[in-house]
C-alpha cells in the first residue's frame, strides 16, 4: 500500500512540474564528457529560473558518464524517477519544493551514437513534446555567463527573431572571441571572430547569416516548418546548413551581443585529430553539394580536391600520415555520400 501511495505521489509531482510548458528547453549532448557536462549545467543553474528545463542526451558514452550524471542529478534535485521514452531510458529529477528556483533535468540515454545531429535531434524531439516555445542547443563544453540565457531569450523575443546566438568566447582566454557571427560563403561558411565595425554590446543585437551549434536558440515553429538537423552529417557544418534552410523560408537570425558563452574549444572531436580532419572534410563536401548547383559544386570539388591533396602532403611531411589518410578518406566518402561515425 505504501509503495502504491509513493508512486502516485511521484506521478502527481511530475504532472504538476510539467503541467505548464517550460519557457526554454536546453538540449546538451554528452559523449564521454560528464565533467564538462556537469560544469555546464551548474553554470546554467546558477542563474536560470525554474521555467527552464535541461535535457541531456548521452550519445552512448564509453566512460562512466551515465552513472556520474545520475549521481550528480540525485544530489542536485532528488528523488530521481526512471522510465522510457522513444525506446530509450529516461531519468528525471523531481520537484523538491524548490523547482521555482531550479531548472528540472532529464537524462536521455541514446541507443546508438548518431553524431551531433542525431543526438541533438533526440533532445529536440523531446523538447517539442514538452511544448517549449524556445529550444536551445548548447555544447556541453561551454560555461554560460551570468544572465546569458535570459539575455539571449529576451534579445530574440525583442528583435522578433526566429533563431539567435550568443557571443562565444574561448574559456581559456575569455577576452578572445571564438564566434561573433557567421557569413555564408561559396568556398566555406565563415565564422567571425571580431566585432563588426560600429557594433557594440550596448547595441543589443545584430543580423547574422548563420549561428554556431555551440549555442543556437531556435523557436519551435522553425523545427516544425523546416525539420530538424540533417543526420547525413555526423559532425560539422550542420549548424550552417540548418540556418541556410531557415533563411530560405524567411526566418530571421540574429546575434545577441550581451549574451556571453565561454567555450572549451575542441573537446568534442579534438582539434587536430584524425577524427576532426575526416569529418570536417567529409561534411564540407556533402553540404556544398546540397546547397549549390551541379556546375558550382563541380568547380568546388575540383578546387577542394587539390587543396586537400596539398593538405595531405603537408601532413605527411609533418610526420602525420594518419591525418593525411583521414583527410583524403573524408574527401572520398563525401563525394560518395558515405557517413561514418568514426575515422576509418
């Protein structure tokens, strides 16, 4: 009898907690990086109101991420409840009477590692089911600045934007910008690392072509209209692709200068790794072919192939045959339309 009463009590608390859609659902993808993920969530919780929810998707980590995340969640807002969603295990924190000051947290355990796009799409689908009007994609290797999320949402709402990004700085050197807007380019979409002439933080917002997936705020109707992230890419360039699709139907994209995020650069794939070389090369080929005409893409392939061959030669001269192989294999797989989770 007591067990049944406890179950009913927990169910009532869950229903009460989610009876009203959260204002913002934050999707964080974790893969073998629970320490960074926990630090990221703690930075969110230090200033986020209870109208936010955090959705952590574990992308089939090979370390103790799931156990460590559950342990932290239990200490943060007990008790935890376990169930299933979409064939995945789901663990949620509960309202302990202080939920108005603490965002709720849900952990989804993916059944396979489907990359940045596939993992984030799981979290996006869950957020859409919750009814959140805003969904934020946030890298787990980021630290959220004071009031950054509130500034981001208010800035987007005030500007009438459909997508918004924050100003991203390097965690190791907070004065060094990592992303301050993006431009669509035929050769390769460009991320800006300097404040545009005449732009100041007091200005509030500026227009941008594309927004980094490191911190991308999206209205739910954007997903409902153009779909989710393209899962034909395992990692890289999917953010610019999503923004191109949004731009084609007239959705407005902005950068909120006062919303500051600090990024631990290169934690996801590792800067300079064979994995990064392979996927960056492969994704550039795939997305260019997706967005440009056949003649334009043929010209790109000719020039890009030459540049990758030269890059491979440099890698060989530097004693890194693994990087040369990864680059050329990425070029080949991109042209054949192959998608691989790991570097061959």
